């Protein structure tokens, strides 16, 4: 009976992130009123520094710089942080018209350290706001002025919508990943924003008031965006979502690049859940910080490439226990969890994903995902990835 009780407890704990997911998806279906889009011009006089952290991005940083340069007002700055680069990223970015600062410290590797280096540099001449944009991200033509307006109005961090797209002629089938990314970075934040709650930060397209970002600690955390959002909410400045402003990046073309990127995200998210969640949850409860509590609950939802196998494995385990012992409670909880996840995915696909992947393809690729559970176990819990590895985007011959 001890094993049965343990299975029931595990299935019950799994119900928390599953129900949060379902609530977010359901909320996203309502009509969303984007208040941030109604305050044009309120931030036009503010100064902004656009910070682009780059690690060996000589082949990708130029389009990003070219997207951002025309959006700069006379008082704005565009700064590329060439961090521990072994290529000519610094020279390429400077030639493209960016202000470049270099950082070389192999003892402290990570995107967070690059951002902290930029903050130290900006303290000499502080701007009113700071926008972070990844070096491989393409942004819409009015992102900067619109985010300045939104940040000036909200007086707290503003997160633009950031989506990943499948590269043209990619030999790796990214359609399922692209759909799940939309659920993570579009559907779920839209639901939270529609309910009046804050959202997680996404790593790029993040605009901060200077008076806030100057005091936040940044280090080599694999998911520094997740940590920054939680830290902001903890001190009373929960991030808000601006879905009308969009940035995009492409998935890696190679299988190796895809696996490295996924491994970094998964391991970083798991570390945050296992190491930081209790601390943030306790602080949210003690300080009665609803915004922080919502972000903690949202953080409990693991990536789909981990959630789906976990739900399936729990269903198989509780079904086997029911057939052997006849204990139904764990199986019922697992069935409820499976139904909730399946219903969430189906609703999200019907509203947001039909143009990306067919239902038949999603089922087929989902089955392929389940068949790789042993492999993903080695990826997630095996060798730790470095704190910042440039994603392999090597072109392949057609």
C-alpha cells in the first residue's frame, strides 16, 4: 500500500501544474484587451539602452542590429556585448553601427554575466530604460518605441511576445516544437495577462525601468530570464505582457543544435524548480505577494517535452498498480491529469495551432516523443550543459 499511496501523492502533486496549464489556456480564449497599446507617445522622450548579448554570433548579429538601428531615437543607444567571443563578433557588430563592449572572463560564463557587464557599463551614463534583445532575434520595425511607451506607462518590466519558428528547408521536424512554443510564449502569457496577472520573462524583448534593473542580480543561471521575472515580482514589480509586439528567432537547423538548446532549457528550468521554487513560494506566501505566487505556480509547469512523458509514465504506472492491487485512486488522478493536459493541448491547437501542424501530425510526433523517453532522461538528468553555449545553427546542404 505504501507504493500506492506514493503514486497517489505524485499524481496529486502533478495535478497542480496541470490545472494551472488548463486555466491559462482557457483564459487565453477570451477576448484580450491590450491596454499597453493605448498609450502611444508617453515614452517618446525617455532614453533607452538596447543591450544585445552575443557569444560568437558574428553570423547572426548583423540582422538584429539592422532591425534595431532605425528604431533608435537620438537619446537611445544600441550596445552589443561581445562576451567571451573567439570569433569576430565585436568587429562585425561595430561595423554594423553598434556600440560594442567586450568581456573576457572564462571563469564566469553565462548570458547573465554579459547582462551584468552591460549594466555596469551603463551606470556611467544611465538611461531611463533598458531593453534586452538576443543576438539571433529578429524584431518588428516599431518594437523599441512601443516598448518604451508601454514601460513608461506600466512602470514595471514589459515582455514582448517572443516566438520560435522552424527554418525553411530544415531537415529536423520542428512543427511540434513550434506549436508547443506558441503555447508557452503566447497562449499561456495571454491567459495570465487576460486574468490580470503577471507573466514570465522570456529572455529577449524584455524592457526594464532603469531604477529596477540596476538593482537586480544577474549571474550564470541557465534561465536568467525566469529568475529576473521572479526577482522583479518579489520586490513588487511583476512583469506584464505586450502581445502586440513580436520578436522571432529560428530553431537550430541541425539535430545537435536542437538537442543542445532543449537540454539547456530543460536543465535550467528543472534547477529553478528544484532549487529555487520553495524559496520563492515561501516569500510569496509570507509577503502575500499574489503576483509572485502566480509566477511560482506557472513555473511549476515543465516544458511539454518533459510534461507529456511524465503524464504518460504516471498513467502506465498507476494503471499497472490498479491491475495488480486494485487501488483506483492513483489511476483516477492520473486519468484526470491526462484528460486536462490533452484538453489543454486540443483547445490551444484549435485556436492557435492549426496553421502550424495538423492534428494527425501532432499525434504522430507526440508518439515519437514518448518513444524517446529513455533518451530524454539521459539528456535532462545526465551531463550538465555549460551556462552559455552558442546554439549550433550550421547550415546544411539542400
